[in-house]
C-alpha cells in the first residue's frame, strides 16, 4: 500500500501513525540504516523494513518524513525511481530552519515538487507532527493536506478517510509556506 521513508525512533513514530490508519495493510519502512529500523520494528506487525531504494520500488505512494534539510538531497538521489509516484511530504521544521533554507517565498514541499517534476507531491503537515516528535501525548491537532495535483491529494486523503483525524484540504502546495511556519511554533 505505502512506503514510509523515515529514520530511527522518529521513523518508528511515523510508521506507527500510518499503521493506525491503514490497518491490515503492509507498510514498507525505508530507512537509511535498515538493521536499526528492524530492531525498532521487531514487535510491529505488517511492517517490512527495507533500504530507501527497495521501499521506493515497493509501492506507488511514498511517505517521506525526514529532516527538512535532508529532503531535497534525498529527492535528487532517488529522482529516477520516484517518477510517476505520489510523494506525501511529512517533513517539517522543528525550528525556523525552513525559513533559513527556503526563505519566505517558497516551502520545502514546493521545492520537492520542483525537484521531482515527474512525481505528484502532496504536503501532509500540521501541529500533529510536533505531537509525534514528542510521542503521542496530547491533542495532535489538524492534518493539512495540500497539492497542485488534485488526484494525488484525493489519493492521500483516502488513505486517512477511516481515521478520526481532522483532515483539512488546505489548497495548493504554496500553502505549506504558512503551514510549515505555524507548525514549527512550539
């Protein structure tokens, strides 16, 4: 169904987030260090651990939740394998690093789409990511979903349709400029 690209304990949290929502579906967890991810996933059902490349090849929907500063280098390294796929961007800044990296006139998600013009990028962001960063404590808040490709956005929203999350169609990718900055506020 989906592959999740994320590393370490943060990766486990993202995989858990998706396991809750796509129950009884196999998730392929692509990690920089698959051996460590396998240790973290040893008690998880319906999770297959793989390299980034194998995870990208396994499914047509790829969720990427890596540090914002690693997002574009990762995309450039795997651009050929990501052609035609729906890329769900869950990367987010923990501080104002997004502003430092991209300025006021763009966002990491927009830059991801420019880096991967043959892919269909969906932003999936919001305060819930900050809650995930600290574990599952408190209200996770809303999930803002953006894309310049309406079909890709619909596909991403369908993945979450059975959940009790507050899903908000937040428009086009440019809306991530505000969403990233608001989400990074602690």
